[in-house]
C-alpha cells in the first residue's frame, strides 16, 4: 500500500481491532484514557461491522470514547475490473 498515508500510528492496516478478528475494518473509534493519555492524544481502534458496537460500548462505559466515524477505505477498496 505504498502512497497511502497511515491513518495513525495505532492502525496496523485496516483490520478490526477486536482480538482474533481478521475482518476489514469499517469503523474508526477514537478514544483516550485520560489517566494515561494527555489531552492532545487520540487513540484509534478500527472495527468491522460485527464488532463496532462491541468496541464502542467497551470504550463508552469507561468514558474513553471520543468519536465514532466511518473508516475510509481509500487504499483498500476493491479495484473495478
Ligand atoms: Zn471484527
């Protein structure tokens, strides 16, 4: 994927962040743990459709969730044939 800017230093490709899941991520969850991250830090988890709710809930109940946005798949989109 040369030429594709990284989403962040925390996103290894665009695969779901859920442990054991290898699905392509479709959602970008932005979060911060105020106990260990300063106010300028934004962490990213990316999630597939099946796990976006799970991961968002996980972050939300801890008060970490900042934003939930669709993940652009510019670099991974299936090329037309
Ligand atoms: Zn998943």
